[in-house]
C-alpha cells in the first residue's frame, strides 16, 4: 500500500508542476522594451508582424494614467486600431466575450500594439492587469 501512495503522490506532484508551468507560460511577456515590435491581429486570428508592417491606424488609443483614451472608438471594417502604451505601469488589451477573443496583446508599459477589425460589431476590451480599465471598439 505505501508504494501505491508514493506513486500517486508522485503523479500528483508532477501534475502540479506541469499545471504551474503552463499557467506561468501563459501569463504574458515581461518584455518592457520601448522599441518592441507591434503586433497586428485580424478578427479571429492574431498575426505577429514587425513594427511598421501593419496598416496605418485609423484610430489611436492612448494607454496612460490608468485609462484608455478615448475608451470608445468607431472604425470601418478593415481598419486598424493602435493602442500606444505610455504609462508607468504595465497594461494589456484583452477582448471580452467570444467575439473579441482574438484581441489579446502582450503586456506593455511602453510601445504599441495594433489590431485590424474585419467583421462589423461591437468589441469590448479591458486591461487584464487592471480590469477597471475598459473600452469598446465599434466596427461599422
């Protein structure tokens, strides 16, 4: 019976280590380099690109002083929103709801991240590190 318990304990410990590793790997980047490359996403699929390879932003949202400014923006289908991070603390842009799941930036405190919207609708987002920071992109 002690060998069965030891084998079970070993499996549980291995599972905890694996789960912790996967959880930590999914927590984002610690890269706070102000010259970080932009990432451009397409509705339903995110595609990393080099800075300057994406379409010019139709709208720019400043991320500073613990808020998105402007918080609510409107663009046309196929247009790009760029979030410019200029705060003393890190932030993200994280989509809320199934429709906005592709909106998922890395963690930034300086730099920018862009997302191109290819389907009309309303896309709600927040900063996953500061959930009180919220915004909406309306695509017409």
